[in-house]
């Protein structure tokens, strides 16, 4: 996750002047003039070819990045100002695996399955004897220098990928179990963690770690993993306010008391995915206030929030993270799939219409094409001038949600509820 904040005008001017790229300068100026980013007012429903075409373009971006390093890991991002890829990112490579598997199943994009296996094998190669994963972002072939950085959230993201692979092949069951045991062993009795944290505080976005444990427990028939995940979600419930605000979604050192949309929606996602596995625990109801606050705010202002100021859910920031918008579109579709109500689908469709308009097609770089810019405006202080792989992951997730909403009967996205590991699958 990057660290957002406001962008002073002087810094914007410096970035434009120092980029050395006329096309990037033009795009920055164009998007600055268009800020704040409006949500398209049209409620027109996209057809399947439009959705699939955009998903194919984004999958192409992911594939080119994975091929660039040739190790199986997916680059964290491509920086257009520097014209270079970052090193492969274990965390986001990990939770991209279920997305790739589901995309292959739903669309028939066969290359997605191979990409998922390459990613999983690379991550298995980074697993220690104790079960943790080396989470360092390193540039091949000179990587693997220095001490292992083991981060709880990253390990939870990778556990999602391992578990998805374990449902397809028994080969991945053992690394999945070892990683789940490693994550569970560090948990406190109250359900939270105080070690291997990305920040000094235990961020609410770690609800996704809880989901990963629940999913692993269901898949491997290891109820102690699921119990650990449920304990975490129970402990985090006290942070979910009735007005929709979620405590613990701040970035350290950046505007205390401000919840940024990126970890905010991570938290919602963790509860919704857990709700699909445990529908009787009230997880969907727990995050409804947050989803409703986001939906109503967008309907009222016609704009996409970047952050929220405690306690009144008013918006903040001079940019928005497009990654977080893709996440929000995804959880809107997920919530409606769980409830069958259709409360958030219109919002999610509007967000996806906006994201398809800003997909990386404005720059000449091959490595930019098909990617989702990190921020709008493009120089916003969330990975400025970059397209990142987790934005691509969530765009693909939301695209699948949109396809499912369009043709529910034809959709065949596998769920995580199957406890049995397929035998003899390679």
C-alpha cells in the first residue's frame, strides 16, 4: 500500500517539469482541471463485450509485467515518469492468484491459469521453514539481499493465493497449512496481532488476514484456522461505527484521524468474504453502515471520495486512489451477490464506467497500456505517475462482479466454501 496525502501546487509543478515527458505533462494538466473526479451520472448497463474487452486489456498488463521479471512475481507498479518497473511484489502477487483463477473460469482466458501457477510457485520458493514468506520487494536477479521482511498483511494476502491453489492441487496444501500455522501462531488471545505489522498499530485492513485464515480452515478442514479468523473479526467489530466510519484505517504520519479509502475498503472486503463462508455471523450487516455511507455520499455529491474525516464521514484529499475505487466497485457487487438485494450494484456499475474511461491508454509506453493509474489526478500522492498491480487485481475482480450481475445464470465463479482438496489435480 502506498501512503497518500495532499499534493501542494509547487510539488505538482515540479513533478510536471521534472518528468521530461510532454504526454505526461498534458495528462497531468488535463486531470488537474477535471478534479474533483465526477462519478458518471449515467446508469446505463455495460454489455458483456465492453466488460470483457477491458478485462482482457488489464490482464494483458499483468501478463506483460509478470513476463518482464520472468520469475513468476508480478511487478508492484510501472512508473511512467521513470520509465521502469518496480520489483515483483509478494503481497499483491499473492492475492492476485484467486483473481486469475476465477477470471480464467469465468471468461475462458486460459493464460490466467498459467499466470496463477507461476505466481504461486514463485511465492512457495520464498517460504521459510517456519512457514512465513519473505515479503521483500526486490529486483531480480540481484534480489534476496538482506534480512527477511515478514509482514502479517502480506502473509495473509499470500495465504489467499495458496488456499486458492490448494483447492486445485494437493501440492499446495502443505505450504498453505504451514503459512496458516505461522500466521495463527503470532495471534494474541484477544484475536489481534502485535508482531509482523506494517504499521505500529494493528490496522483494520487486517480483516483480510482474518478472512484468509477462515478460507484456509474451510479448505484444509482445519477449524482452528477458521476460529482464529473469526476471533479477529470479532475483535475488530468495535471499530465499525454506526455512521459508517471505520477506525484504524489511517496511514501513519499522514493526517491523524483520517481514514483513507484504500484500507477502509480492505476492511469491508474482509468481512464480506468471510460472510460468504459464514453467513450466520452477521458480517454483511456489520459493514452495511460503511457501504451505505459510501453509496449515499457518492449519490449526494456525485464525486468519488479519497478519504474520510472522523467522525462525520466528510471527505478529504486533493486526489483519489483509483485502486480504492476498483475495490469499492468490487465490494458493492459482492454485497449484492450475498444479499440478493441489488442495493449497491448501480454504484458499482457507475464506478466501473469511470474506471474504464481512465484505463492506461493515454501514454505511449507499452508497459503502461491496459494498466489502471494509481491516482486521479495522475500526479496525486498515491504512487504518482504509476499503474500498480493491485489496482489491476481489483479492476478484474470488479469486472467479474459486473459480469455476474449482468448474467447471473451464466456465471460460474467458484466459491471458497468447498472444504475438500481436489485429489490428483495438477
